[in-house]
């Protein structure tokens, strides 16, 4: 997958966790790292255990050194920032996606 510019997405919320707004930096390597702050509005710490997407074969949680992790802790009433230089979610093995045609 080759993106010509960062691809922004809309803010997503799941229970007490808000992904504000996620984006994927440009890459030509066939894999992309999700960059986003994850905000926890809950009174207890939350744990991100994985992810999925219909357009990639693999989604892996990695620490800042590129080593696999079993999860990330998002502190209570706090945030965890995902970035290519720190903890991140790496998607790879992209599938071909057919363009959608919209007719009016």
C-alpha cells in the first residue's frame, strides 16, 4: 500500500477509550504504523490487546524498538500515544481493495 500523504480517519470511541484522530504516515514498505493518541476516560487502566482491519493480513503490537508486545496499558484518565518511534500498531500484508463507484 502506498499512500501519497498521511491518511486521516475519524475519531473512534469504544467504551472509555477514544482514538483521537488516527492517521497513517506515508510509506512504500508494504506496512504502516498507526499514529494516534489513545485516551482513557475511565477510572481504571485499560489494556489494548490487539487490532484488526479488513485490508491487512496482519496487525502487530510493537514497542518503540520494533519488538512484539502482548498489549499496551492505557492509564486511567490518561493517554497512550502511538507513534512510529514509540509503541505502535503495525499493519502489513495489505490486500487489494477494489475502488467503490458512487453513482448519483
